[in-house]
């Protein structure tokens, strides 16, 4: 009984310490993201956070723009929850110093999806029209990319789970727009793989994923390669399930790969 009490006490201490550490990270990182709202041409109001380049090198400096698409659990209207897993990644001192850029983190509303398809299905046909909130996010991206100090040749998109689907959907609809993409545990319409052969893509999935079948990533990767795509990289984690984003985004080499690409045409 004494050992059980000690074990429970240790668990409480560890949990309390982790909560305190997370709160400390939030207090440092989250204020760096400006809170704002964007209204697109269809009248959709999109909550979003914007991280600006830490320093302006000169009046002639041009900065990349990253669009991050969150997962289903971060939907809402508080303009806060979408930062849950990513705030300390882009707002870290290391990233902001080595890769000054704009980072856009919009929030999709409850009951909507970045891509309106069944995530658990073994395949999907790309919807005829872009989803309501992905349309708004794409228009927001255009507005930031049009800033005087933004670099339109270095637009990037990345997202996880629901955001992985949104990432695939966006680059399939606009294959000439992005310098690179990094979707996590998502899926795409394999029949349209030919559109994606010239885009640098690094994608990830957990073999044990029960929310989004791992075959979704395997199949689109194989489809792109079968169409002659040579810029697709795939990493599968054999002992992991759906929640792979901390592993991916906390690996700085993945962020460096994303930022190393520039659109040439």
C-alpha cells in the first residue's frame, strides 16, 4: 500500500511539473503570435494567429511564409487552441533566429474540415470545390504573401491529421503555388497524383494509426512515384499510432528541409 501511495505521489509530481513547464512555454511563446481575424471574399470569418519575422534585416529583405493547418481536436472559435501543439516549434528562439519568416496558424470552426472527406476511408475523391475554411485560409495566405517583405517564391504548407488532409488538398488544387509541403498522417486523391510530381513533399505516418489508415500515405506516395515524381519523401514510424506530430515537428531537420526549398517557376 505504501508503495502504491508513493507511486501515485510521483505521478502527480511529474504531471504537475509537466503542466508547469507547458504553462511556462505558453507564457513565453504564445504572446509572439498576433491574434487577428480575416474575412474572405465569401464572408467567412477566420480566426488566426500570425508570427512575424523576429527582426527585419533590411528594407530589401524578403521572408518566407508558412501556413500551418491544425488537427480536428483544435477546431473552434477561441483563436487559441490551434496553437496547442505548435506554438513552441515556430516561436522558439532557434527557429526564429535561423529562419525568420511569417507563420500563419488559422483555426477551422467546429463541424467543418479543412478537406470535407471521410478521414477513416481507404480513399477519397477530391471534392469539386475547396472547403469553406480552407478557402479562407488560402485567401489569408495570399494576403500575407502580398506584403512588401514577403517572398512569394517561398510559400510552405504543413499540417497534421485533418490538417494533413488539408495540406494535400491545397497542393493538389494549387500545384504551382508552393515551394514545398509537409503533410502528416493525411491522405490525397491518388487519381490526381500527376499534379504533384514537381512539388517537394516530405510526408509522415504511423504504422499503427487507427484514426487515418497508414495506406493513405503509402498510396499517394506510390501514386506520385508512379507518375515520375522524384521529390517525394516518406517516413513511416512502425511503432507509433496517430499522434506523431511532436516527433516530426520537434525534429529541427524537418523544418530546415521545408525552409530549404524555393519555387523556381
